[in-house]
């Protein structure tokens, strides 16, 4: 018979983590492994980006009635709600048609460029919407704002 120590196992060493060059998941795992504490900077970036994504959705509703009234689109006062509703919904219509596209593009080129482009488009098209004097321009800028704003899904995945 053999030695009683044959059944004893050598202390197991944990396998070393392998990181691949150019792998975004590996880079994030390496960053998490090296960091200690709460990532306040990342929380700030996600908060600002989420706010920039949510503001165009609801920020216009307090003054939308007066904007439609000043454009003189509605024939009578009862029709202002219809025009305001169409204008408010145009953002989500644009977002609905372009969301799959932005998901595919974010998978191919990464989330950061999509988020940066979306924040840039929010600034430009929100400003153009605020400066619009015609109803068609307001509808067009809101729809473009929705279709070029592809940051909500990449932020939720981050």
C-alpha cells in the first residue's frame, strides 16, 4: 500500500484571470479588479447622461400649450390639445423607429460614441426645437431629436 499522504491534495491555486487585448468586458473587469471604493465619477456620468436622455421627453409639456397657441396652428382653442399631443408624441415616434438601429450600432462600434453623439444631438435639436416658429419645424426637430437620441439603451446596459 501507498503512503497515507497520497490522498492529500495539493493546495489549489486559483487560476489566473486572462485578459484579452481590445475586449471591452476584459477592460471593465480589470478596472473593477484594480479599483476600490464607490465609483462616484461613473455615477455622475450615468446620471448626467440619463438626465439628458429624459429631459427632452417631458421638459416641453409645461409650455407646449402656449407654444402651439403662439404658432396659430389651431383654428380654435379646443384643437390646441390635439396639436400639442401630436407634437409631444413625435419624439417617441422618432425614437420608436430608430431604437433598433442605435442598438445595432452600439453593439458594433461601442456605447461611448453613441452616447456622445446622442448628447450632442440633444443639445442641437432641443435648441432648434425651442427656436422653431412653424409647427412643421417643431414636429421635424422633435422627430429628429427622438430618432437621433440613442443613449437610453446603452446607458441601461452599462
